[in-house]
C-alpha cells in the first residue's frame, strides 16, 4: 500500500478514536456519573475511586494504565499499543474537560440516565473499536490473557472482569445501583456492537451481464475491488456464462450499481449482507 495512503488512513483512525473518546466522556459525565453508575473496564474502577475519594476518573485512568502500557509495549503489537495510548489519553482528557456537565440535567429517573449513558458510551467506544483503537486498561489485560490461553474468548474475559466490577458496585453502593449498572453495560455493549457492524458493513454482489470484461475492469479500476469469475449455466436456456462476484463496503454500493447499469442496463445484480470479511482490502476491528 502507498505510504501516503497508509498515513492518511492512520490519521483518520486516530481522529475517530479521539472523537469516540469525547462522545463516550459525555455519556459518562452527563449521565452515568450523575446517577452514580459505573462503566465497564478500567473506567468503571476509576469511577469507583471518584465516588469514594472525589478524585476525577480521568486522572485515575491515566495512573492505572501506566503499568499496563509498559506491558503492552513489551508483549503486544506496537500499532495496537499506540492506538490504545491515544484512546486512553483522549478519554482521560475528555473526562477531565467535560466533568462540569455532570450536573446539567435534573432528571429523577435513573433508568433514563443508564440508558442514555449506555447509548452514548456505546457510540463512543464503537467509533474507537471500529478504527482499530481501544482505551487501554482491561483491553490490554484481555489481550495478554488471550495470548497465554488461546482457547479463551476476549469477550468472555472482558465479561468476567466487568462481572467483578459489578459485584464491587453491589457491595459498595448497593444492589439497586449494581442492577442499573448492568443495564447501562448491556446497552453500551449492544450499541457498540451495532456501531462497529454498521461502520464495517460489507455486501456480497453477484452480477450477471453480457459485458463481463468491461464491467469487471471498471469495478477494479474505479472501486479498487477484486472481482472473481464464477461459471454458471442457465437452467432453461442452457447458456453458459461467467458470473461476477465481488465484496464491497456498503459506502461503495451506490457507485457499483451506477457503474454496472451505465455499462449494461439489462444486467442482473444480486446483493446480500456479508457478516465478516478477512483479507486484503478490508480492515479488521481489534
């Protein structure tokens, strides 16, 4: 890949990581903190310290992550570590800068706080994860445990850690607070998953046309996507022809349809969802 393109992609990823951290900090400060609820991971631990000792969570997140980043630089991928460092610093700074908004709202319904806090938190972390980032903390621990025990799932490891945090919440702040925290965590996880899927959504496209070579050349040249020829035969006509198969991001779908129909207005196009893609040309979420 061209170095300039790679640099541009890295910059875009980092900008979205910073944006995601800011969105997440608004959800935490405006909703979760106001209702004395917790988030997952190191942020949840930092919030416990904030509630008990009145130390802003942003500072605690920085302190807790120092030894973890030393481990990450030694044991894990350098790109993952750098992106996680940017995520941690931007989340900590955003939490400190937006701390004054925690008392803006005057709503008595705790359920609304945990739902809206969970949604904003999910959007923020979704933007971070969709662009190869993390906010450090237990993400690093999960990755290290995964390396030692390959049979373990990172999601299960994170769930186990968050279960401990919720248990502490129940013991320190009461069962009601812990149950609302569980709702907030579930909402965050649900929204996060959908944001990541939405931003990385791909489509499988089958194209039947009499101008296979012309269409495939345009798709490869204009969309920079690989095209595969599949060989088929009409059940009624018995005509043998090449079927074009292509996987593209959702954002390129309108352009693909315009290209194909402008070349052959009688072309048959079949489009279906693709849940996961591995390989060149498609970036993977950490």
